[in-house]
């Protein structure tokens, strides 16, 4: 289960099946986040976890899986034509909307602390931009390697 490389090879899967697969991946993510939360709650010896926080973590995890499936499933004809960089940005920005809502509902940050929210937005967008640049560079490098290997193969074939 990769966040950006979970490409589907199942051509007969319908949208509902893909959504369920994404939700299942998101459930795994939600469980991991909740385990971390429980461990933090235990270490801090406090009441870190509350119902809104738990619900927001579950929604964030499940929505992340569904959005991942939506943006990166190559069986989707409309999205298949998009450049991978646009897919990463589409996923990142749509997930940002979900995370922002979850952060507000779950009180991840103090609602009245504008500086915390501005920092959250800036850090998220910076991480998204850096991630997009790194993935794009890796794909370009990998593509260049494939072109070189194909040229070498063709040279040997011509002999």
C-alpha cells in the first residue's frame, strides 16, 4: 500500500469497488494515527483524546484513502490523461481541504489561534510543494534512465 504508487491493475473494478479499496487503505491509516494518539495520551498522562479528535482522525484517514484511490487509480479515464504532477497537486489540495476541516472539528489546533492556523497552512503547502518537486525529479530521472536503456537495447538489436 503506497500513497502515490497504488496503481490499480484491475480494469473491471467499478467506482464503488475503488472507493471501498481506498476506504480500506484509509482505515489502516486511521488506525495507525489512533495508535500514535493513544500512545501520546498515555505518555502525557492526560486526556489528550476526545470524541471530536477521534472522529476527525478517522475521517482524515478514510478520506485520505478514498482521495488517493480517486487521484491515482489509472483506470479513471479522465484522470489518466493528467500529468502525474497535477495528480499529486490535486490529491494534496483536495486532502488539504479535508484535513483543514478535520483539524477545525477535532480541535487539532486552538480555534482562536490564527498564527497556528497560518503555520498549519504554510507548512502543509510547503511540504506539498517539496514533495511534488522531489517526485517529479525522480520520475524525470527514472524516465531518462529508461530512454538510455532503450537506446542501448536498440544499438544491440541493430548489430
